[in-house]
């Protein structure tokens, strides 16, 4: 029985030895590999060098980098030394970096590249606990507090320190703190979520009961390792003995898929939204006969899906049609994903049922679920034999969920976090009698599926006393191919309005087809014909809504919401309060 993450690595290295465990794009060309014995040796090396430098005994050590094998090697080495890993998003700002370094009293920081090093070095301009920076990539600086990863690994042998995980794991209690993951926070200052080794281990156990993952699987790691979703998934892959392929630049994911040919991959709804829109845009260019074949095939896929998602046998006549549709259309669409996809776990935001059903219909099982950093990721997800669209699946085995009187989702179990670091008051606000108050509104249907409605604090109450879910509206209107980003506002106002970032490429194409002349995007979105076009399209989408739910007025923006601009979190969620402050004048104009 394994009690901690380090025992997992020790046992898998003994079992799989020279089997490939990590793969990444090399510095020169092609992909390079690391096997289990090499991984264990390098983790032992990190562990030894940390001890040689006296970074031991619960030391809070940061990792500020994009995805790469060194990220996980440092992660495992820190935990093997008894330390606590504090990850930063690769896009973290100086303010975020400074806040977390100061709060944790961090003395050592691993960074990925020159850009991250340059930002981290600015911390030395003021009093700081930070003593040393270790850089994964090649870099240029003569700062006396900076060393390369290779130099760091050489510290242990130069001082005659040679420790192994086997020696250290003996003293590891399950309740030992493994990591502090700071939530990106759509409002307020970030909070450090404390997760223990037991949180990780129990997470593995319940996923074993729900998912089909084995040593032969290949996963593409493109979501940030700093986020609980990809981080726990990567550790789960180690637990299962599977291969993890690291992608440093997430924007290259579509190009990497046919090369890596993954069987698994963590995803977010935006990935499917963009892919679905791309497929629809390509289809619109096809000839009429070709489009008819596509539409027929998708219709067949949807009919077969009605049986599959209820664990029913597909009728023979429909099965034949599905085989034809697969050969004509589905297999070609699946080749975009590499052609071998088995399951794509997906979470982090709401997803359109239309989009989700489409990918299931073409033979890609998107395992949609619900979770939080505080619950060590997954609270609920689809079962592969029975699932219902429009829900977040059934609650994971070993996890308890109940709904409070105000509709708030409450979670209890061994995956629930140990509290917020140095924030006892905030911890007490969300932890009551062992239940974690998620802050999300939802309910359970008669099939025990969990349905998440919206963040409670995001629910809007108009000045006429009607409650509106912004998530519901944003999901609905974002189905339009001309919408790139959208946020609705209307709290304590007489009606709902929206700020919209159009998909400029698609909008420009529409303008050219309609012979609308323009020189700049700002000029284009200001034209009455474009405003009328959006109004008409939104009216069609909102036909089934009550009047108080509908977006009455909107403003088109010529610049996107971004992480750099402070209007998006590192997990690509919109910061509502920041957006409302930034665009206060434009919002006010919609109500004058």
C-alpha cells in the first residue's frame, strides 16, 4: 500500500525500468525521451542537491516555468526532500510572483526561460526572502544568485551528498504537505490551497475506479502544470505507468497532435469551442454534395450516440450507417487529434452541449467534469457507460456532495484540501463541519448527476428583482461563430448588457462578402450594418429566453481580454470585476 507520491515513483521505477516515461521536443530536432530509471536518478539528484544547499524540512520552493520534463523532475525532487512545491503560472506577473514569494517565505525558485528569469530578478530590487534562482533553459546573466539546472544538479556530487528517495520515503506521513497551489482568483488576492500527499493518493484511488488508463497510454501535456488539473493528471499518469509528452507552447497543440498521437489529454472547453468553430468554418467552404455527406454522417453519429450514452446496444442497421459515416467523415476528423484518442478529460468552465455532443458523435469521448483546486481537481465526471449531456457527470466514488439550502454545492472527502496557507479566516469561511463550500450554485438530478449553474457571487440580480445566470447567457451567445469573447453585465441594473470581442477574421470575411468597406477593425465594428448583424443573430439565439434574461444592449470591442491586460486569469477565465472597472465608461453608456 502506497502512502505518498514518492513511494509511487520508487515502485514504478522498479517495475518499468527502461520503459519511456517522459517525452519532449529536443533542443535541436525531434523528440527526446526519458525512461523510468533515468527519471528516478534525476529526482534523486535534485533531492541530494537540495540537501547539500540546506533546503530541507518543509521548505517552500517555487517552480515558475512552462511545461517541460524539468518541471516534473524538480516537482518530484522537492517533494522527495520533504519540501513543499509552490507552482507559478508561466505568465505570472511580477506582483503575483512577489506576493507568493513573500507570503511563503520562499528561498529557492526554479524558472524556465530568460523571460521568466528577467522578471524574477526584479524581486532582488527590494528586500526579499529569495536567495537563489535555478534556470532550466540556457540564459544570459552574471547575477551571483543565479545558476543553471545542470550546475544545480552538480552541487550534490561536488559536496559528496548522495541521497535517494528510498531513504527519504520511509519517514513520509500521508498528511505531509505536498504542495501549495495558488488560485488565480477572479477577485481578491490569491489564496494558497494546501494539498497533502494523502489528497494526491486518494485522488489516484478514486480515478482508478472511474477511468480506463494504463501503462500503454500516451498523454499530451499542454495545459499549464501550475494548474491543479494538469498537475494531478501528470502525477496520475506516473501512478499508472503511462507516457507523458510535454508541450512547452500550448498554441502549438493542433500541430503536435498528429505527431504525438495521444490516447489521452487534459482539455478545457475553449479548446473544443475553437476546434469546433474551425471545423465549421472549413465545412462552409465545401461543395453542396460534400456538405450533405457531412451533415448525414453527423446525424447518424447523433442517433448512435443516443444509444451509447445510455449503455444500450446500437441497432444493426444504425451500426452499418455509423461504419459508413466513420469511413467517410469521422475518421478524418479524428485524425486532427492524432487518430488514437481514447478519452479527453475536460473541465474548468461551462461547455456548450451542442459542441460536446458533436465530438461524442464523431467518436471522441470528452469526459466532462466538475472540480476545484480545493478538491484536488475532480468532484464529478462522466462514466464511460452512462452519461447525460447538460450535466457534469456523476459524483466520484468516495466523494460526498450535497446541496445547501441556498443551492450551493458542498463537498466532503479525503480529496478536500487542508486549508488556505496562512489564511485561517478565509479557510473557516469555506470549511464547515468537514464540508467545503464551493461557492458554486448547482443541483443533483434524479439520476444523481451534478449540474453546476454558476458561481453564486456571479449571479446577477437586475433592478427589477430578477436573477440571471451570466454563465448561461455567455455560453449561449458564444455559440455564434462571430463571437471570440463575451461577458454579460447587469447586476442591479434595469436590463442585461454585454461586452463582445468579435472574431475579427470571420467578421472581416463577412464584411468582404457583404461589400462593406473598412480600413481598421475599429471602423468595422462601429458600422451600423455590423451592429444590426449582431443584433439579429443574438435575437435568434435568445428566442427561448424570458425577456429579463435577454441581452438588450451590447458593445463591440476592438481588443481582446488578455492575461497581460489583467482582464483574464492564467486559466483563461474572465475577471469580471476587472473588466467592469476597465470598461466602466462603455458599460455606463449602455444604460444612459
